[in-house]
């Protein structure tokens, strides 16, 4: 009876349990209840041809990489162009000025392409993560390869087009504050609130007192997060400095570099992060700390001078002038700055051994550590390297001549090795750029051994004759060894004439046929550097010949004629593919003795000859010099290449130079020509207004030279 009763009770309970569950909500989300019919995936079709005029989209470059083997480059290492939207930034290096990121066609995380260590427009450096953000639309130019299974743009790529993404468009607001008149914290907050969410300002300046310090990283990143207010308290409005750098843009090395109560002027870009956090974007720096500006000066001071030799800048004026340059930019022309040495970072013995022969120091108007300007890696009197470490001292009055740059956008200074001491305590050395003028007396003709035994002097001039040894291809300065029967000596630079222009040695090579083994006569002074004897301030006198394939020299100093080109009357036609060349690293001699000399100049890349296409590529700032010897050139016509619809006819700034005058070019669908040359030599430069890379290559299959 009990068994029957218990069975009936169990059935009743089970029935109650199952029926009751129908009205009870599920205690968790049932994953199966969320299943919906799958939506069709949006497929983006490949478009474009990978050229500047018609860049690939991301889908197209991914498809083009199909089947690419490990370490293999796409399109035989040709540059390709890809347009996309930044979906993620993985690394930003302000030290090396590049960024690593992904792009896609639709700003989604799928179907992305990897851009490894790329630069900004025209090769400009990346200063902070604010320069490239998610949502930005970019067109990347560079080489694409398979790196261990990852298809990517190889290092060295750069942007050719850029459009600010969502939240960054619209009219660019005015810069928030200047060095001379920074915003208050209250003014900065008003400015930021008008920006809109995540939109960044141009570089500006804000003054305040540190009220809180959140974190100071003294390790890998070297940045700090802290807040400032107008009165130094947390009671009023505050502005956060997010991961900013220390004084002058340097990394923090100690947490004690800043403290609560310090008065600072911070420089960088302002942003309203997510629309609710006003702050300085990552990458800002301290311009002024308790009244001292980066470089040791004061945030107060009177600017004087206009930067000329007659009226040089004082240090404050130099700071003001340089600060107006773009971040990382340097002045187009030399300026003069006058002041007294207030502090010496190194006195001509940089890195403990004089390796570079330059000095770094600070100057101020009165020799004190206020209103200082940083003179970085400058050369000595006469624009030559230091030969000892005791040539300058604190208190010396100097006039500096050279180019200045706004390093990292926050440190005004001279450009490394592009300035020199024009005068030291009123004494100059032959005007600086030009070598000292020889005395009216005789120039001493000596052997190398006699020269090496002589005393150092910029007043005594010697004539030397010997064979050129250890000549480096493409050297702009003319550094080599001169050897005769008595010994060898190092020639530190060779000019085409007394007082000639520097960095023009390749022009002299082309004009005179200077090469390894030729016998050369020059005039110069006896000097030394790091105990190594050198011929300094040297200039060319004559040449007597050079090594032939058999080891001898040709009579009269003439180098053998080449066999390139076809000469018909006054017309010389040159097809690069018919010259039998494998590179353009050395001068090319043509059938009539005319030479073609290609030079890298100050460009990032040197000119190259591609055997597969029979084309010479001249990159930004590269040049070619045509020297016809005794002939007079009337005109030159270059035949340029067009690839995938893109004409590679050089930059807009391309120009010619002949007989001391600048020549403009004429261009049609296949040629670039220079007429009215009227000289024996024509130099053509693929110039570029900004940066030393990027722009349009000058790709030519050959040229035609017409003589008078």
C-alpha cells in the first residue's frame, strides 16, 4: 500500500514540476534562441591596378599576394600603391619616426593588410600616435613582400594620400596658444570642448601648475601622466597630460623630474577623448619648467636681430624663429646667431674620442644659463672638424652660422653638422665656408713625405702630385688617399677651385675624369684629425691620366673613349639598354667621350639601373650630369617611361642647371626636354620641395643630346 502511495505522489510531483516550468523565465540566455538566419557576407571585390593614379584596394593587394613565396617581393620589388582605412595601430616609434598598423577596405578587423614601420606623407616622420589613427583613410606606397607567411608592406613605405577619419574631419581649428602666449587651463578646456569627440587640435601650448601626478614611467616608454590647473589645486578645473614626455621632449629618467606645484608650459595636441575626457594627447612634452624653456633658457626674454651676418639673431630670437618651423623641419637657408657660451655638452671630443669632430653647447646673450639656445654638433672655425677638445670654453663669444631645426617640434637647435663657428671672440677663419686665402707668397711644391713632415697651418699652402687611391664611388666630398713614391696622405675633401662649392665632387669627377689611379695635382693646407695627417682646404689643379684595363695610362691624360650611343652629326642618341651596363654607380663614357654621371645627392635612395626593364630610375633629389668636354650642348631630350598608366616623368620641381643658370623643362606624353643649354655640361635634378623621398620617380629608357 505504501509503495502505491509513494508512486502516486512521485507522479504528481513530476507533473507539477514540468507544468510549472512553462511560466518561469530562463535563468540565462539560451544560445539557441538567438540563432537567426545567417546574413550574406558583404564581399568587397578587388579594384585598382596598384599604381599612383589607380591604387589597389585592400582586397586587390591580398589577391595579388596569392602564391607569394616566403621572403618574395611582389612585382619584382616594384613599388605598389594601396588605398585603405586604418583599423588598428600596433606600434608608433617617435624615435625612428614610423608606425606599424593595419588597413582594410571597410574599417573592419577582417580582411586587413599589414603596414610595417611606415612613414607619413612624402616620408615625413611619425611624431606620435596622434599622427595616424583608426578611421584615417590612407594611400600607402612601398614594396610588398611575404614575411614568414604575413603579407605586408616592407619597412620604408610611406603615405602619398591622407584623409582624417571619423571625428577628425572638418575645418582645422587655430593652434591653441603659442610659446609667447600659452593658454590657461580654463581657456584650454573651453577650446577642447569646442573640438568635438576625439578630434585633435594642431600643436599648441598650455600653462599651468602640476596638481596631481598619476604615473611616471622611467623605463621603456619614458612618459608620464599628470594633471595641471591654473592655481595648482584640484579644487577647480584640471587638464590631464596623458603619457607626455619630459623637458624638451626627452624621456623621463627619474620620477623626481616633476613634482606637484611645478609651473609648466606643455606643448602638444589637445583632444576631447571619447567626448568626456579633455587632455593632451599622448606624445606631448614639457616646453617650460618653472620658467626655463627646453634647452635651459627662460620663457621670458627679448628677441633681437634678423638672422643675417650684419644683424645676427640673439638666442631668444633664434628660439622664436626656429620654433615656428614645422616639427622636424630645418631652415631653408643659413642663419647667424650671436651669443656667449653658457654651458658645454661636449667640446669637440664627442663620444669621448673626437670621433665626429664636432661640439655641442648652449649660448645665451649674457653667458648665464638663461635664454639659452642649443648649438648641436657644430663644426669649428672655417667649417672644419675640431682637432682638439680645448678650442672653446664657457664665456667665449661666438657667432654661429648654419641651418636650424625644430627637433621633435619642441627643441629649437642647430641642425647636426650643418653649422659652424663663424667667429670666436671676434676671430674668423677666412670667412667660414670658403677656405683661407693663400698668402701672396709662393705655394710650396713638395712631396708627400715633405708635406707629412711639415707643421700644421692654414697660412701655408702646399702643392702635391700623386696617384688617387681608395676613391669611393658616389662620394660627394672628394675624400681619398694621394700617393707618390715617398708616401701617402689622406685628402679631406677636394673642391673644383679655390673657394669652390662643397659637395660637388661628382661634378668634378665627370668634368675631369677623376678615377682610381689617375695622377692628380692639388693645393691645400697641412692639418690633422685624431692624429691622422690630412690635406685640408684642398682644391683641384690638374690631372694627368688614370688606370686603363691594362694597368697603364693613356697618353696626354685622356681616358679611353666609350662605345655607348650612336653619334650622327651633332646628334648623340643613347639607349640605356644598349650600353651593356649593370649599374649607374660609376660615370658612363659614351662614344664621343661625353660622360653621364648619376648621383644620389641628398636623396634617401640612390639612382638605380634595372636590367630587366632597361630603365634608369632617379628618385627624389637624384641628379644626372651630362659632360660633353669641349663640345657645347644645345638641347637634351629624355625618354621617360609610363607604367600601368602612370607617367614617371619626375617631380614638378625637376630642373636643369647649365652655365650657372637654372633651366626649366618642357614635357609631352613621352619626353622631358631642356633647350637653350649653351654649355658643355648640363645637370638635371629630380628635385622635391619637401622631404628626401617620395614624389614621382624620373624613369628613363635613354636620351638624345643635340650639340651646337
